[in-house]
């Protein structure tokens, strides 16, 4: 009787060893990487900037040093990749775009 229980247990373990990797291998792989809905490189005047660029911490405090005009009321200059953008802090609307000269 003890011998029969050992054989049954071994048979169950053997079937799990075959079945588990097969189930795990069937996980679908994501076909492609999805691009971010906000591509900061394509932003232009009139677009809405991502919320992070409306935050005070992102403002360029030395905008004069970069040759930028005085920001309008409730707006600030921010650096987005290879551009400076004047963003209205209330609405998030981009008011001006200037390329960074290197």
C-alpha cells in the first residue's frame, strides 16, 4: 500500500513538472512597445504642454542669460529637450517655442 502511494505521488509530481512549463510558456508577449501619447519633441505653439512643465520647479530662472524675452504674466520659460518653451502656468498652453542654440 505504501509503495502504491509513493508511485501515485511521483506520478502527480511528474505531471506537474511537464504541465507547469507548458502553461508558463503560453503567456502572450506584447507585440510592440507603445509610444507615449505625449511626444515632447513635436510640441508647437498652441499645444498644451505636459503638466510637469507648468510646475514652478521646471521654470528657467535665468531666462535672460539664454536670450529669452520676459515671460508674460502667469507664464514661464521651460526647457523641453532641445527647445525653450514659454508655457502659461494656468492653462498649460504653449505661447512660444525657441530652439536651443549650441
